[in-house]
């Protein structure tokens, strides 16, 4: 039996949504996005639903494509997306094979924007080496390090596995920010190098219990949290 194309699956879902009225025409397009993006909108001019899907979805199994169609179209028609569709899609997204494809797409198509590690006040390279010796027996390999382009209000740092880079919020590169707060943020991101993401059912657990236990062992953990909460306003 021939498998349905993405377009046919989307049409079937939209006909199910509008059983009596005139179902609009529809076009599914696969795009080389850097991430797993998907969107759908109704184009008044052509009277056509245009769905743009990341080309990572091209090889998705039919039941996943149906879940994607359901998610996008039900949302478009203002209906609540069935949980089953959501769960099916999430399970596929979080599967190791899909995660690998996403990583490769981001690495090859996306660019990492970051400022050099040597900031106005702090040098992330030196700080990384220091923390690596102090907390990890100098066993961690060094990823790319840099300051974020903009001062962020909430995100203090992140580790990006696609570009193997730790990016620290440049709002922390100020003399008024206690150094231990910055050390704690970098320490947290370094723990991501040590503790890989774990799959729990259809969910990805980024901060595993082992990760959190080790994070709490940071000397001055509570103090660092308090300082980070009170840091405001941003420059
Ligand atoms: Zn984290």
C-alpha cells in the first residue's frame, strides 16, 4: 500500500475538521530551517492553507505527520489540540534520532552569535580553567566560551550542544556583580557538559537528579541564587 504524502495527510485532517463546508486547498512545504519549526496560515489571496515545515519532518512516520497536521490545523481553527497528538509529536521530537538531526541542522545552518570570552571585567576562559580544576579535577574538555550579545533579564547562561558552546549573559560582566554569582552560573553550564540529557518517556530531562544534587554542592549555592534574583536593573 502506498503511504500518504504529507499533503494528503493534512487534507484528510482539514476535511475531518470541516466535514460539511468547503475545505480550502492546502499546500505543505518543507523548508531547510535551522531548527524544528512549523507553522500554518490561511492565505486569503490564494484561498489556500500554507503549512511550512522544517525538512527534518520529511522522514517522519505517517502517524507523526498526522499529529503535526492536527496540532497546526486545530490551533489554526481555534480548537484545543488533542493531547494524544501533542504527546505523539513530542515523543518523536525527543527521540535520539530526531535530536541528532536537529543538532546537525543547527550546526550546519544556524550561526552561533557570541562575544569573545575576555569581557570587560571577567575572562571566561580563565574562569573555566579555575572551576574545572576546583570542581571537576580538570577533567572537562573546554567548549567554545563567550558572552551573549545582549544583556538578558532572565537567562543567565546556556549550553548549546549544537555548537558546543557555553554562552554567559553579558549582564554578569560588570564589576558590581559579585564574582561568585558569575562562577555559579558558569559552574551550572559546566555541569551540562558532565551530565548528558536523559530521556524519560517522551520527555527530555535536562536537569537530572544527579545534576541538581551536584549543583547544590556549589559552595555558596543559596547566596548565589539570592544575588542572581536581586540583580537589577540591567545595563
Ligand atoms: Zn541548565
